[in-house]
C-alpha cells in the first residue's frame, strides 16, 4: 500500500442538526471555525440542515415545505423582465 495518502487530521467533531438541535460526535477531517462544548469538552462544530434524526425517511414523518412562497418570490423577482 502507498504511504501518506490518507489525511492525518482525523479528530472527533460535533455535528449539530439545526432543525432539532440534535448533536452527535464522530471522527472527521471536516474544516470548521466554530466549536461546541459537549459534556465539558470542546469539539469543532459542523452545522447540518438535516440529519438522520430529522430526515423524513428515517423518522417516518413528512415535513411540509413552503414551495408556494418560494415560487411567488421567484415570479415577483423576475416579473420585470417579462415582455
């Protein structure tokens, strides 16, 4: 096997699901500038919009997303280019 092809900076990183404030620790090489204190220990923090604790596939609950609001914003934004 070739030497020195894997990163050396594996460390414990806190991943936080911003939709439900769930935090889990795992090893990662992800770069981050923020930190989070978990049980008295400070870890680098990576913020997630969705994880296994909030994804509809894993939870069995579907979330209603306001697509109509986004479509209306898009139409209003580009209405001035309409001929």
